[in-house]
């Protein structure tokens, strides 16, 4: 939608895509990363997510880290590269004039096949 604009960009930051639950020394979930409700992050958890997001924005599109290792190590916080001191977008990552398209592509599976499979699954499950 905004691909042709020079003054605006939307870039997905995938740092949370392959992240695993942080573990403590006993290989149990490290609850210090979570708030009392065990669902939201604590201050420590939000700090980790903020560092991962910042690092993701400084990585070129196509080379972004897709996980966070929850080390709580401030030294993993990256600084902008002097040769490329900007947040990366598709355009300045080299995808601006390429054939790579984010448009919706037509599914290779016809829509009716999904319906038939779902109905067959219900019938088999009922039996």
C-alpha cells in the first residue's frame, strides 16, 4: 500500500516470531519477565522486547532476526551503522525496484477444496 511512497514506510519487525519462553536456572519459565498476571510482560520483559525491536529496525529487510534470546544483556543493543545511519525499509534494503511483491497472491488451493475438506473432516469425526 505504501511501497511507492518516499516519505512513509511500514516494515514488519519479526523479532518475536520464533521466540521461546525464557527459562531460569532450573529450566522452568523465568517469571521475572512477566507481570503478576503471568500474561503481560514485567519491566524486565518490556526492556527485552524494546531492545529486540530497536535491533530489528537497524537490520535490513530480509536479514532481520526472528527471535529474542532474553539474556537481559545491554551489550546486545546495537548502534546505527555509520555507513547506513537509518532505520531500514524495503526501499533502502534494496527491494525498492525489485519484483518482490507484498501484494496478496492467489492461493494455489481452490476455496471449495477447503470447504469440502472441512465437511469431510466433520463427517469422519462424527463417525
